[in-house]
């Protein structure tokens, strides 16, 4: 993806690119231009509350949003509104961000970037139907663009939509979206981690697949050299549901060692569960207002 972004910039495309990355504890929104991270401290961790037990699946692996090769007048207005929307989003003003993304889309219709971020805002406000509509529209637009030749953007949209299904207790639909992310997205730990977590901890036990959960979680952990605590946390849960509690205890202990004081209560409680030879079930569904 980085190579493709660089190629577009060299061809003179007007390219604004933001990426959500999960460094292991919270989501971070980074500015990327030509493949270079220019603002690594611009983060959304304080607003997204990603350390609680309902967010153990990595929410977003890598979500790239873009405005590319637009006409000068409309593009300028669209970009101004888009960037203002990002600032509002970073400040936790989701209603204000939605308004600004609306204006950006009025200036330059059918941009995937504002659609994706507006969907995120709708989700944060519990307006799930509008979020689903924007994710679907964004997928349609991304499918028409050559910028996503490796599936990074579409895969991340499927992942976001899957997380929304998870929150609503629609576990089968969530799994479908995560599987789609795994099929079309670039190689990496994120889709594997999300699928493994669902297969290991879903309240709907008909979806449990301990053997596959262990395999996918192991593959994801290996990609980060077992240093990503969120992924190792998933591996421990997979071992537990597979009845391998000694391994679960070992991996969960490693999670606490990796995070130190940053480990949350849920992670500590899971260690005690595994010592008691009990698997972990993650009840993620919430009552979300429409």
C-alpha cells in the first residue's frame, strides 16, 4: 500500500491520506504522505476507549482514507471541510464532524474518505443504520478506485462494519465481514486476530472453532513476534477455549508482562479464569439507539 501511495504522489495525484493503526493499546490516527508518517502523536485513543473488554478485537488494522486527483476548486473546498471534520473527530465532536463531512461530500461527491469517517462517527453515536449505509457506499466507491489494488481500504471497511455487527450481537454477520477482510486484505495479523477472538470468545457457542482460533491467533502473534499484547491476549483465549489452560496461563501472563501497569482489569481477570480452567466469553452486544 505504501508503494502504491508513493506512485500516486509521483504521478501528480492530489493525495490526502490518513491511517488508523493499532499499536497494541489504543487506536492512533496518523497522517501519511507519500508513505511517510508525519504526525505520529495525533491520536484518538482518549476518545475511542479501546482498552475495555468490549474492544479486545483489534478494531481497525489499517484504515486508509483518501482524496485523490480531484478538480482544483471543488477539491479545495472539499479538503478544507474534510480536514475540519478530522479535527472535530479528534476532539470527540462527532455531530460536528458529521456536518463537516457532509459538506465535503457536497463539494466532491462519492469520496470514500469522508464516507468512512462519517460512518465511524455514526457508529460512535449509536446511529448504526446510517453507519452501515456509509460503509456500504464507501465499499462501492473503493471498488471503482485503482488506489486499493491490494485490498487495504476495502478490507478495513469490512473490519469496521464487522465490529459494528459485533456490538449489536450480530455475530454471524460480524464473522462474514471479518472473513471477507481476510480474503481480500493484505497479509497481516489484524483479520486473523479478529476472527480468532470471535471463534474463541463469542457468546454464540455454535460459532466456536477452537482449533482454527488457535491456528489463526498463533499466525497473528508470529507476525508481531509475540510482542503485540492484544494479539497474545487473543492467543491465550484461543488456548483456553481449546482446553489448553496451561498454555493459556502462559500467554496471558505474557500479556501482563508486555503491558505492565497498562494492563486492564479484564486482562487480569482472564488470567484468573484460565488458572481456574475456565474459558473466557466476551459479551460485546450493547443496546444501541437508532
